[in-house]
């Protein structure tokens, strides 16, 4: 089939859902066309910096055709509509339509669907931790503007897929979408890439770069260093254990607002088996996970949870509120830590239990493998959307 996707932005080579879903469709033999904004910088996009005078253009990446389109409407960077969508639809003649979140070009897609009788799905990423942060956002943007727009076209959308349980709650409570009409479409992992890294890596040689022996226990954590992520709790937990054959790998870096936070962590880690790697790309992240035994993410939702499971790692993850990751614990492969237990001692005790029980650790690794294969492989997820 030819699948047309519309997303707010598309950044080449990132491990975002729209990138990996598009790649998976191509791997499954489908043709993919994406309509996205002319943003080329993730930082500019997240900071609402946009030059709408940039002309439209077409790019190709990994077999995907990308139309970068300026906006015909952009109200406060919240209500945006792309130019030329109708023209692209008639030119490309897709067999399947997929929008990421509520798009204000939905009317053009619905007109195309009615004319050509194609399937039309939507996924949804907003939840109370990343949206609806104030009264105006909840009561005006979501409950009135977006809700009315979505409901006007709702009967033409064949399936709505929230990507986390929090998104399902958000749609149910603010948009009055019945839960029975939704299905969780989890953020996943590029499982074939995980398998390739596991197959190719020499764990003994790779560990030796950090002075880690083959028989040592390696815990991994990382991402963007931010107080919300509480990476310092992983550092403090390993310090508290202070076991000679237990190491912590910490990958990532801080933005300019959290450089002091990173500096303090690194200072407090001196003299312990704690190794800061700096920023790493996606492949290097998988390689670091391949030489590890346990993944620990003290707080804040992250696709690193799914990537760790894809690398067959038991995951310990903290929920600071509204980010319940229990849906990923399908085969006893994840330990959820509730908000009231996000502290050094609690994490240290969990790590100690796993380190002292090799049988449990191995069972969790096998559970992660089963979860990755059956639930989080993006090829499986892609097939699910097309069913």
C-alpha cells in the first residue's frame, strides 16, 4: 500500500515514533509519504521558533518521501495547518491515512477518504504530564477548540490509538472518547536493530573500555540530564550499594539550564564504579545496553524504557505521577516504582535484590525478550495499525 502520514515535524535519523513507524512500513514492503513542517531543527521546533518563509520541498530518507510544507495557518504555535495537503493527496493517491495527534488538515483527509474509501487512523501523544498544564490549555484549547474539531470528523476516523495509558485517560476525560473505542499503540523499539547489535558486539572487549570485567554486574541509566528525570538517584543508589563488582553506566548530557546538575552528579560519583559516557547516538545507546544487565530510570517517561526492553534488559522505572508504565510489564520484565518511593534507599534495595538473585534476573531478561518480540517490535506495531 501507499501510506500517507501527517505529523507536526519530522527530524531525520531520530528514534521518534513517526520515524520508526515509517521505516517499519517500508521494511514491510509499503510505500510511505510524510507531510511535515519545514522545521529542520528539533530545538527550534520545541522552542516554537519557525520561519514560515521557507519554501516547500521534497526529501527522501530510508525509502520515505517527505513533503516539507509551510503553514497556511499557525495560531500561537498551537493551531497549525499545512499548505498543499489536498494537492499532495490527489497527486500521491494514498491507500491509507495516518495522522499523529489532532491535525487541522483532517478535513482534507476526510474528503479524500470519502472519495476513495480508504482507511484513516490517528495516534495520540498528549497526556497530563506534557499537555493541559493550565486552565486555558485544558478548558479552551483542548475542551473546546480541539475537541469540537475532532468530534466533527470523528466518525470518519477508523481507529484512535493513544500511545500510553495517560493519553487514553486524557482523551477519555477531556475529549469524551469512550475507552472501548481506543486501543493502546505503544511506543516501541527497532527490534531488528537491537538483534543486530546483540549479535555483533563483543561484550568482553566493549566492557574493557570502562575497566569492567565480563562477570561484573552493569546497570545502565541515562538520557537528557534533568531534575525531573532524577538521574542522581541512580548514581546515589549505586554509591549506597558500593559493591566492588557492580558498575553504573550513565549516558547523556544536560542542556544549558541543567549543567550544574550534571556537574554535581559527576563530582559525587568520583571514586565509585560510575562511568559517564557523554552524549551518544542511537546505535551507541544500543551498544551500551548490550553490555548491561539492568536498566534503571528513576523518573520521567522515556522511550529508553522500550529500547531497554528491546535489548532484553530488566527495567526499573519510576513514576512521578501520571506515567504508569505497567502496560510494558507483560512478562515480569519491569519493576514499577511509585511516586512515594522515588528515593535512593528504595532503588538501592531493588538493585540489591536483583543482584543477589541471578535466577530472578535471568527470568526478567527472558521476559523482556518475549515482550520485545511480541509487543514492542515496531514491525509488529506497524502490522497492528494496518489490520
